[in-house]
């Protein structure tokens, strides 16, 4: 423990004597000893020192009073005045000024060398430093053991919380990863943020509720947490890729029902229970973030998967119905995405059991996401999703056969027949509305519709053919991952 003037006065061998006013406290901890004979030592003091002097430059009362004022401004804890050299006793002017400014003064007799006082202070500080290092080493061992013996990040945070005497929370990608307190919302007001480095742009942060105690544990814990977060990201990404492979096979219908059920159970999905799909698609540049993002705590029971197909990247969550209202969970996921800069819409599929139900929910979610709202609930009895989920209807082949001539013509001639068809069907067959939407002459729209009829064999003006083309376009948008 750091020594104070009171501690030094109690050491018999030093024979120190308190010369200051009884109202002047002598309990402040001494950081170091400074020996000086300068008239103004303020520039060489940093605060917390016991200043030892023999008063060699303090021959006048003015010099003595000035010396005390400089000591006070520097923040020193007191003056040790050595007698028997330049002065036989502590000068009265120095004592009066010291009492005025509440600066403690102790008399150091001729027989007590200044180095004896300095050695006591140095030994006390060294002992304090050694004890602190021992405490820090023990704390390091406790934190590492909590992390490595199966407790993981939650156990580490619980230990850290007790050491710093404050609640702690870890966030990543804008969402909570682990916390020692329920329903905490860290902010820059009542919480102290500590940036965590994981090698990824995931905005990982350790939050400590103010006030907290820190003797070096936070810096060490910061390194352990960063390593564990990076490991969590890698495991999360791998698990989602594996789940994506299974779900892709189920969506394509390449697995037998028994195999599908077994593989879903291996992922932690109960095929006999009802589940629904939440789906977010994004561009390739955002996919790494999408594949590693933390999901809201309300979706912890969901199984997350990532699918990549034809330049389209998707994060989908298979959610048991017991998790809660799909629309509310969809909004929570959308909010999480917006926090990290992903503004893609969330599509929600219906709740069904078995692998075929999962396929249907997936297609419903994909179709719902095309409607462009932040959160899109499924339509009842979606004809497109129903046909796509049926293993007996080769919808993808039918769509390719119907639209293949149009896509080939557009690619060869730089035309926009597919876009014209989509706009025509979306605007309920109004040539005038299509012309306005595409900034075309109405005759140009009619000419393109004629080309579409000639190339595909389906006339968009006829209701049966229009339905066929509409289904082909819907299947083209929602076709299963390859």
C-alpha cells in the first residue's frame, strides 16, 4: 500500500516531526520523493510528490513563501524540511505560508538522510506494483480458464463483471452477442465502449456500465474476447454454409423424404413441427457480412443458412412457430440488417411441417421479398410457390422454354423485351401505362408485344397466354438455387 505522511511520521527510526497545522491533512498517498534546492521547482514536479529540501535557496521570508506556493501549484503532497544545514529549524515564514495553503510540513532531523525516506517510499511502491501484478496475473488466469473450460464468452463476461464491479455487454454487427444483464441497451451515455479487434468490419464492442473498476483486467479481457468473437464468426459462417447445402438440396427436391427429415434433424430442425422461413437476399459485396451477422436474440432458436446461386446471395432462417409472431420477428431481423447497412427487404414464408412444407415456405418467402417492403408477409395459397414446391411440375424447365427466346433476343440485339413484358403484366395490360413507365411511344410498346408473341408463341393480350407468361416470369425470379 502506498505510504502517506502519517505513515512516515509513525516510523520510529525516521524521527520525523509534524510541523504543520493540526487542520492540515497528512493522509494523502505519496507517489514519489523529490529532493530539490531550487527556488522554484514547479516545472520539475508532476504532482503527488513529497518534496524534500534543506532550504539552501530560501534565505529570505519572501523566498520561503514563494517556495510553498510553487509546491502547492505543482500538486505535491507536502514538504519535508531538513534542519541542521542552512536552517536550525523550519523557518516561521515557510510554516505560516504552508498553513495558509494547507500544505503539510514535516521536520527532518539532521541524522535522518533523505535517501532513507526515498527508499521507504520506493519499497512501498514496488510492493504495491508487485501485488498488483500478482492480482492481474490471477485475474488473467481466471478469465482464460472461464473461456477455455467450456463456459465460453458468457462465463468470461460473468468473471469480468465481478472483477470490474459493473455490468458488461458485448455487441457485434450492431446486435448483442453476450451480456451479464438482461434487456441492456448500451449507449455512450451510461456505458463506456471499448473497441474489439476481430480482423473483420463487424463493429465489435465491449461495453462497461459506468462506473467500473479497472486495474488492467479490461485490456486483457479485450484480447480474449476478440479472439473468441473471431472464432464465433468462423463457426457461424461454417454452420450456415452447411445448413445452406442441406436446405438447397431440399429446395431442389433432390432428397428422399426420409433423407430430408434426417438431415433437417441433424441441423436442429424438427421436421414434424411447424416452421416458417425468414429470408433476406443481398448483393455479393454484402454477402460476407450477411453470412456472419448475429441474429436478434428473439431468433436464437432459429437455424440460419446461407445460399449462393446465380449471383444471388440469401440468408434464410428456419424458425419454429413457438419463437413468436413472424411479422414481429421479421421486423427485428430487418432492424438488425439496417443497423449494419443492409436495406434488403425481408420475406416471410408460411408455417408448415416436413421438408415439402419447408420448400413451400422458402418459395413463399422469396416471392414475398420481391414486393419491396421492409418486411413482407406471405400471400395465402401462392400459386407460384405451390407449383415450385411441387416435385411433379417441372416449372423451371417450362419457364426457361417460354422465356428463353426473349432472353436470347435481348442478349443478341440489346433489346428490352423481358422488361417490357414484366412491365406490361405488372400494369395489367395497359399499353399507355407501359409507354409512360418505360418512356416509349405506344406503337413501340405494341411492336414489342408483337415480337414477344412471335418469339414465345404466347400472346400477352390473351388471358391464358398471359397467365403462362406471368408464371414463367415468377418462376424465373424464384427458381431454386442451382
